[in-house]
């Protein structure tokens, strides 16, 4: 995508995106909050942090805070580094959470407002590259949206550096003869972005399973009202929130170093396994020709990295609620992460497709999407093997499809999709 240079045009684009997302929140997103059981009482370790956020900001569900908090703590737990994005519209608390981790570098976090393809590593021999200076600290980016509008070559370079850093090393050889080799990197990236990030297929193809989204839900009107009430108190609010967040992260980091993460029972991985498989398939990017027809179906990656990332986040979730072993509340937290990472339009359609045949028009009506858009998404899901297709005029058992193509869930994915539907309010 070409770089947008006109700031007025860019502002207009952002305004249209915000309006579209608010409409999307109001009409389409019907996700049940992740509700903790009796174990999540007011005495739960994380309750104090949540209460501070609720004192100042509109927090529709605890997941809005707990999800990003678990992502930040996970950086200091055993395992590979991740690229985690808090994705939502303006006013959804994502930037305030990133800000709470620090606006200047500290012992746990290295914050940047923006980043280029030369920030982590450059081809200059005497440059002070950022990658080796992170030293296990969490790299935070308060707004990745502006970076997405960079030139293709710059954007691709940034994503490539993210990928290598998540793999633990960066090795580059430049035409000038300069060689940069940094081993043993262990820093994750936590960024904030609008939903526009889904438009950049190169992000998925470059980062693959290393990329995880957390999507806060909320009421835009209530968020604006709380922001208005905080006018003049922003400094006190941010100091209050930052003290709570950073103090809690330091406490949990020490706890991990002393005791490790909570135990994962055998049933947990077994039940999550089919969900990992579904996610690896459901967010595979398909190639199309100039007419929009699918002409290439890349082979999906094995979900090994996704499994490691989500299971670690669930273990951190158990820890922040004071548990020694993962339970059903942590499983539901994992379900929400899986749902958050299926591309938005695909998830809308997937949540209304059933075991029995439905026409495109019927599915479009249930998903509240235009029929043409629904047809395109169904064809993608069919190409990926997630839904079956019955051509118009064909029969299947007692079902006669006279007017148009019909679709239903493929038997192999019904259990996984039904698990996700438990979070969906129809």
C-alpha cells in the first residue's frame, strides 16, 4: 500500500474507520464477557489493578485489562517471545494500558512511539542498534497504525525484524560488507492498533503464528463520557494506573522466578488442541487474482507456536488470579483469545454457520452482513476446508438446494466452532 502523505486525508480515513468500528461494536459484536468463577473474588491478586482502571476508565469487562496484563507478564515467563497486539478503536483503553507500562525506558519496558526498518538493526557499522539493548525487556509501541501506512519496503522490513526477534536472533549481512548478528534475544513486542491492521496481509504472512491479537470490547459512548469526566486529571490518572500495573508486574515476575507458572492439567491441552488447529487454518491468508478469485491456498502452518503462546497466556491468567493449576476460567480465557484471532469478518460468518445446510442469504441475514461479502467469506472458508458447500440444484439427504449454493460446518471443525459459539451472544 502506498504511503499516505496528505494528513487531512489520513484524518478523514481514521474518522471513517472509527465510525465503522463503532457501528461494528454496536450491531455485530455480540461476545459474552469472560467471567471468572467464585475463585475471582475481590481478594484475587489482580482485583486491585482492575479496580484502579475502573476508577478512571470505562471497563466493560475485566478481559479489557487482564488480557493485555497477561501479555505483558508473559514476556518475563519461560518460553519464546511473541508479537502481541491490543486491537480496538480509539478510546478503548488500549493506549492507556500501553502508556501505563512506561513512557520512558525502565528496567522492564522499552517504549517507542514509532519504529522504522532501521530501529532494531541498521546497516550502519557504528549504529546503536536497539535489538541488543532490549536485554529481555518488553518492547512497547503505543500505536502501530501509523507504521502500517509506511512504504511497503519499510513495513516489510519492520515485520521481518519482529519475526527474527521473536525467534531469538537477528542475523543480517549488508551489501556494504557490514554484518550484524545478535543472538539470545528474548524480548516480546506489545503494541496497540486499530482494526485496520487486518487489511495488511503481509503482517500475517511475515509473522505467522508469532502474532496474537487481544481485542477489548466496550461501549464507545460510555468511554467518551469517562474520558470527558477525567479532563484535567489525566496526570493523576496515568500515575495511579502506572503504579498499579508496574507494581503488579514486578510482583508476578518475582513469583514466576521463584515458583514458576501454574500447572496445566491434562484435559486442558487436549480440549484446546482442536481450537489451535482451527485458528491456524481460519486465519490463513488466501491469494486472489485481479478479479478477486482465489488462485492460491497456502498450506497452513502447524499450530505449535500458537499452542505455546496461548497456553502460556492461560497459565499467566491462572497466576494473576492466584491459582496453582489452570481451571475452566482459564480455558474460557483461552477461548476468547482464539476468537479474537480469527479475522473479524470470518468470525462473524463462522459464528452463524450451522451443522445443517443454509443458503448464502440465510447466513448473511444471521451475520448481519451484505450477501456479496458473505458469499466471498464463505468461499474462503470452503477453500480452507472449514465449511462444506452444496451447489444449487444438488441434493443431500432430505435437503434439496434449488435456488443457490448452501453451506454448513465441516464435521471435523464442529466441536471447536461450537466451543467458540459459547462466547457468542446470538
